């Protein structure tokens, strides 16, 4: 995913809080996560990811038609073989927000919201990380 002007992650932790009568404050526990990424980009025609998000936005796709698998590679965690890295793979719903709000270029923005649990994978590349694929035996 290249040429994005914003890609910030929010953990969106779910919590359970309660107040005990013998304590001055609340106790909180994390009960789950629902991570999301806020995205924005200046549209580059011919950028496969931009073209796909534009298609979802402009055609108002819903349900499974707006779900994409995203692999987030951690380049600080080498994988099991030379040139491989550990990564998290998860499905995300593409939730468009706005488009066209810049006078210099056509922009799109929205959120990628988690859909299901993540899996740990090991990935490699043959095109300098323009794409990646899961390593055998990962």
C-alpha cells in the first residue's frame, strides 16, 4: 500500500470498568480489541490499492464486497528464513468517509475496521515489498 498521506492505527480496546465500594477509583480490564486504521490518500490512477478503494467508495459496495485482507509486516521481526519477516494478517472492512476535499488533488479518506481475528504469518517479497506472500510453513 503506497502513496497514502495518512495511515494511523487505533487499538480500540474494549474495557470493562467497575467501582468497588471499598476503593476510591474504578478498576478497568481490557476485554478485547477492535483495531482500525484511519487512511487518506491523494488518488494516483493506476495504483491498484487506490483503484480498489475508489471502486468500493464510488460504487457504494457493502458487506463482503467491501472487505479486504491486509497484511501488516513488522520489519523489526525477522522471519524463519533469510529475507522473511513476521506479520499480522487480518480482514478489514473498508469504511469510506470523504473524497474530493482538496483543491490541488482528488483525495479519499476513511477507515479500515477489523473484521475477525488476526493471524501470525511470515512473509517474503520478490518485488521490494510492493507485494508480499506468505512463506511456506509459516
